[in-house]
C-alpha cells in the first residue's frame, strides 16, 4: 500500500498556506526506481543553486536511466515554497536532469524537493535534500 499525497504550491509566497490530504492506494510495482539528487552543501547569496537529478530504472545498480519528467520546489526553513523550477524537465536517456534556480538572497537553510512523475515501468517518487545559503 502507498499513500497518495496531493500538495498545492502557490505562486504567491506572501499568501502561501499549506494543505495536504492523503488516501491509501494499493499498488503492485513492476520495478522500483532509484533516485538521487545532488545539490551543493551551500551556496553564496550571489550564486545560482543547481540541482542534478539521477533516476535509474530498477535498482541502485541499474545502468538504465528512467524516462519521464521531473520538477522541483525549494522550501525555506518554515516549509514555505520560495522557488519552483520553471517547467517540467525531461530526463535524458541516462535518466539525468539538471534543474537551475534563481539566486536566493536570504541566508538560511533550504530544502529542495524533487518530484518524478513516473513512467509506465517506474513508479513516481519524491526525493528531498537540504542545502544552505550563506553570505
């Protein structure tokens, strides 16, 4: 059983609120997907944060890349979204995508959450990673 979670990410962060709901869904998986996101430990306020996403079809040792699209949301320490990747980014043939964000000028700890939409042979997944913005 898996929980299906819907999350609304508003584009106006000044009025951002969070609302979540979930429902149990029974799923029989053909494959499990392995996802890895790489983000620097810290970025200066003058730098553009970059996130590299690798999604493999199958297990961690698989050499085959998954197909499909990813997008990401960056949250501040209060779990308020501060940036969203501009569009869905298509994974390359090796299952890799690079997401770039605008400069984050406020010092602090941030979490990037990457959403993989899944494919016919791989389940959707969500992966998170934390990074810091320093002066």
